[in-house]
C-alpha cells in the first residue's frame, strides 16, 4: 500500500492530508517498467509497442541499452519522447543492466518497479491487473503474470514454481494451469522475465546480485524477498507472451557455463546446512546431463546433451569463487560471507562509468554522475 503524506496545520496543530496526497490518491500507483536491450532491437521495439497499448495510465518506461553493438542505441534514442533511455556502454549482464534501471527508478517517486524482458509482448490489461492485485494484497512483495510461449499462446511457459533447496533445484511447475478468474496464489519464487516489485521492498533488497550476471538471479532475489517477510505470487488475470524456445537444445556453451556455476552459487547462498548435499546433487545432475545420461540411458530422446567443457568450467569457477561476467571475476574477499548480498555502491557492475541517460524523466530524478542528453 502507498504511504500517506500528511502535514500539521499550524493553526490547529491537527494532522491533515496535503493537497499532494489528495492528488496521489486520485491517481493510480506510479509504475516504472524496466526492460534491458542487448542487440535485440526488433524484440525491444515490439515490446515497447505492446506497452504503449497498455490501458494502465501511470506507467513510465525505462529502457537500458546494455552495450549493444548492432545500432540499437541509435534507434532507441528516437523513442525518447515516450521512454527514458539509459546507455551503460558495456554489457553488464541481466543483473547489471536491470540494476542500472532500478537505481534510476529508486531515485524517483515510483510505487512499483516492473521488470520485464525485452522479448515479451504484454496484454493490454496485464499491468493494470498486476497493480490491482498488489494494492489489494499488500502481503505480496513481488507479483508476476502468467507467461505463455509467444509462438504457441495456449501453452504456459511459467505459471508457478517448485523449490527443493536440499537438492539445489528450482523448476517451473507444469502442473499450474490457472483460469483467468482464479485469485492470486503464492509461489516459492518467480522468474525475472516479468516481476512487479514494491519499491520499498526493492530498496531493501538492493536489486539483483551481480555475482550471478545471468541466470538464477531471479530465484535468488525471490528467496531474499521471502526472507525479508514478503510473499511471491502469480496473478492469473494478467498474461504476457515470451519469445523463448520450448527446449534448451540450442543452449550455448556460455549459457551453460552460467547455468551450472550459478546453480552452485545459489545452493551456497540458500541451502544453508544442506549445502554439501545440494552441491553434490547439482554437480552429479549437471555432469550426467552433459554426458548424455538422460538421453542415452533413460531413453529420454528429447533431452539435449549439453557441452561438457562449459559444465566443468562452471563447476571449477564456483569453487574458485569466480563470479560475475566471464573474465571479470568478482573474487570473494578473504573471509567474505557469501550470504551477504552486496549493496548497490559495493557492486561495480551496477555503477559503470560513462553511462548516458536520455529521454523524459521525472523532476525528482537526479543523476550527477552520468552524462545526460535532452529529449528532442
């Protein structure tokens, strides 16, 4: 729920609502939608087009160009009459790109921060339904829509989740197939593809953990939100469509590396006393995947065989505590407690030099450390 702003009448000494509060109550909660672009201009423009068709009136879009090399930034600057554009100048990963947008949003007077993948298409009423649920049920700190495959819209990609910390597992729950009229329901974690987060909660969480860079960061922030006393939920009346393959058969060695290394980092951060068992389970499962066990021995012919070298490098670098982007290790300091999430000022990937911000911005926002260009 939004915080009331009050003032003391000097004549009577009685607390009274200010005109500003009356205006705030008359308007719907203010949302900052953040999407990160990295060499994906066509998808980003399609996503922005669907956001413009939203029937929710109080939404400001922040696009973070994450060091694209395909001319995306030039094209996105032409959109600055309707968006704010942040140019990081380098690829900060999913975590760092989103954190750049989150920092910008936290300097402004937003009630909610909506993190949205650039390869999604949103239904016109999806944001309205998310905010409506959040306002009605303040115990939920993070809410997500039901997410479908873009190329097969009757098939759900994400509608729920399962969690097994003893095994270091966090999976989509295929059994979840909610009706649009169902009420919001609790889940143990949600995907960073689309999550509406209360601003006060995001401020306490400090954004994504940059040690992940890519993959598993959403499960981590979900569990940190739960530890902070919030619930995670799905809103069945809100729907979006995600341009994702139904198979990981085309997973690159780089993606495989991050998946394995970060799965182990996640287990280290959250499995607690079950970490020894979880790390053994994760390593065994990932190695068997790479050796083709599930395809050849179990007869699961649709299961891909993943790159063994990337799997081994991911395991190695976890034990060497090499995190962040490949080649730019955020080595854990001696005696550093890995369970402590670094705040924004301690996270070098979240505060790059040379970042440029352009586009329409709220009057409250100031960013003296960046170079700004005015919208035209």
